[in-house]
């Protein structure tokens, strides 16, 4: 089967921990928009759904692929799994979870700088998030990445959106103040159109500005995929997100089961 991606795209992903994918999901925008519209009207019980003083809404929801048919259709039939395999250099691809974030006009709430992997019940080096906006995203409101941070060999303490630690005694160090010294880092990001996507390693430090636009919303569907070496992680006293409370896998077991279907 022919590769979907150029060699330089794969090389950028592996060197910088993030890359842009142009027009790869043009044919799937209406499917994803219909799924997100349903998700907005029917959020899951554990969704974070904030209303801001400015009149905006911020929805963060995940693990809905098995109840929203448009999400399942995309996950099973769009080229995301093949793209993930090429970026990770993996023979196999499994779904870890999907994540939807919607920032309506005047949300005024940034996504703080963070890494994804320390939040997860997961150990892996072959990982990729594919972040797919359903609205045009200008450079000043796009997802940003600290290039090369996936190779720092560090895991930073996960935080909630209010800045408090998810786990106070997790033994991890605090993230540096990136916004306080942006010139010290190689920060990359791309203006995006519907059908475009960005792909990034779970270890890459990333964040996004608030949506202060009076008219433009930012709907994004993010697909979290893992490769050959992913194993389930249980850490005593540590809260993970998503919680996956029904998963009974032992620590170190291969990431298998109905919650984590194999896509490739």
C-alpha cells in the first residue's frame, strides 16, 4: 500500500514532535461536524462544560466514539489510522481515545501548556494525536507546540484548567513558564483550514490561546492513537484522565480490549 505522507512530513514529526497535514480530511468534515453537534447537545456525564462570563462556552469531552456513530465512522473508515502508522513507524495502530474540544466565540479560556502522556494510564513511545479543526483557525488562535520537547526525556506534572495539580504528590516536576520566556523555545504552530490537521507526539508540550473572537468558534476533534509498544499503566494513588474505570488490565499488559480497538 502506497504511503499517504511525504518523507519530510514524517521526519518533521519525529524531530519536532509535531507536524501539519494539509487537506487530509476534506471529505470528512460534514461527518465530524454532525458528530460534534450531537456531542454538544448530549455531552457525557464526565464532560467538562464551562460557561464564561463573556458569554462563551468551553466543552471538553472524550470517549464517546461508541455512542456517536459519526465518530465511529471516522475512526474506522477515514485514513487516520494509516497516517498514524506512518508517523509512528508502527505495524499496528490502536485507538486510545477520541477527544473533542469546542471553544465558542468569546470563550476567553486558554488551553494551558501541558504534555498529554502524564495524564494517561499508558506507557508508550509510539504515540500520535491527530487534531482536526472543523473551522478555520488563524495562527493567533491555533494549537502551539514546543518543538523537540518530546525528546527532553521529562514528564511534567499534569494540571487542571484552573492551574491546580491533578496529583499533588506524583513526583513530577512543574512545567517551565513558557509564556514568560517564549523566545527561549522553538514554538511552532500553523494556521489551519477545515480538512487540515496537526499531528503530535503525546510527550510534546503544547497549548492554545483563548478564543476571544466575537464571531468565530473553534471546534476540534482529536484522535489519540498508539502503536506496537503501548501498555496499560496503573500507578498507585494517581488519578488519570480519561479514567477508564471499567478497564481491568494489569499494569504492563498490552493495551488491548474493547475500549481500545485495533484499527490497523
